[in-house]
């Protein structure tokens, strides 16, 4: 900052003020001390103010307008995008993002055949612009976006084994528990009752018709099945030998399969039982690749040593199922063992003897079968 002597001329002073606006404050103080006529001082002050105003004001922030003497800041920024929808099901797409805050478009619902998608949340309002240093006012905040679209409806399974008209043909396939030993109708009669109650059209097919009842809920009971007392997975008394005749002869749409109790209880090469079950499944799908198999992990017995072997056999089934599902085969696994053991008193409340369910046990089995079957029935 330059200093001034009292004897500097007015022209020298004006030149210094014009070229050195950054020393405005010092020069203003100096002018106050000059002994010029009032008109001269007034002219100097006007020149001083104009010079200091050229670069002193600061611009507004990025969200507000650039400052000027009387202009306002810019309008609002954008709101955040609307929230995306919930996860879709098997083939649903996720929700799309919402628009800017002023438009507030919601997310589109996830469609598809799977579970319902969640609605998206609305966008947040935009931040208002900040005013400049001078008289500029802040911008107006934007409105929040509207809420996301409604959820897409879930659908049934893509695979439909049952015909569009007429009864769905189910072949109960297994040993004496499928046959209904101790209780006429076994699990088949209460399963038929559940189907009637739900207005689902089913029938049972197979070469046998014993251990059946004549009527259920006033409707003639379909007595046929493919359950054979004492039979195993394969061998001379193995149900595997029936696949080549029963499937082409009765053309079932669905098979309810529970087998292996006699293999485990008879200690018949127990370690290899899962492999034999896998071969049985392959032979079924070889005969009819469009069939649905509902495979059951077998029920417990009253003997703990036998139950330990049953648990090992049952534990191999998820891998058998997933391997075949990966090949495009239609198979569903149900857990009959847990359905019984969830009742701490199952040995008395659900079993009629060491191996076979009583009426309450067969009713419990029917509930498990129907829960797995119902999405496919018409």
C-alpha cells in the first residue's frame, strides 16, 4: 500500500486511486485527511466507490444464482431418485428408479411369476439454492418424488403337470405305508378329502386297490395306488420293477414317492440305499420327463437305532433332488420325518406300531403331501 504526502496534487491522487483499487481502505482514510474543497472531495469519493465495487462482490454458491444487485438465486436442485421395489420372484424385474424431484415419478412395480415386489419410496426434495452475497435470495426447494409403483403380483409355478380339464392323475408309489397298512385308505383318503375341500380335481392310479375306503365326503373314493407291503427300492420285491409298466399303463401326472423304510429296517445295504433311490428316480424320468415327482423323506420309527440310519438316508435326498432339478427334471422334496418328530410324543400319538402311522399319523402325512401338491393342482 502506497503512502501519500499532503502536498500531492489531486491529479496524482486520482491516478493512484484508479490503478490501485486494492488499497481502497487506506485511500479512503487519506481522503478524509485531505484539505480539499468539499466538491473536490465528493468527486473523489464517487470515483473511489466505483473502483472498489468492480471486484468486491462474491458469486453465489453452486446451488444458488450468481449474485447481482437484486437478482435471486437459481431454483431447486433435483430430488433423489425414488426407491427401488422389493426383490422380484423367479422372473420378476426390479423396480426402476424414480425421476427428478420436480417430476417425482415413482418406480415401476416388479412383475413376473415369483414373489411380490415391494413398492418404491418417494424421492427426497431438492436442496434450495443459496443466495449471493448481495441481495440475491435463495432458490426454492424442489418437491419430493411420488411413491414407487405398487408391487407386482406373485404367480404359481411355471411347470403345470396337471391337465387343464379333467382330474389330475396321482400315483401313490411306495411300500405298506403308501398301501395304508393298519388304517384303510392310509394317507390317500385324507389327501383326497383335502383336495375336495379345496375344490381340486384329482384321482389316484395304480395296479393295486387294497386298504381303501368306498367314499370320502360323500364322493366315491379312487381306490387305486402303487403301494406294496414289505417292498424295498429295488430287487425281487423292489418297486423299481414297476416303473416300466405302471407309468405307461396309468400315465400319472404326479407321483407321490416314499420308499426305503424296509431297506433301512431290514438292514439291506443301507449305505447304498441313496444310490438305489437315485437310480429309481432316473428310471421314472426316463419313462416320462414331464412327470412331477414329490419325494418324501421317510417317517421315523419307534426304534432309535433305526432312526439314526433313517436320518442318514434322508440326509442324502436333498442332493439327489438338486442334481436332478439342475437337469430340468421336476421333483419336489418333502420332510415327513420332521413332520412326525416335531411332536415330542410322536411314537404314541402318530405311530400305530413300530413302523406304520395310525390315523393321526396318516392325516399328518396328507397335510404335508397336500401342501406340496396344491400349487400344481387345478
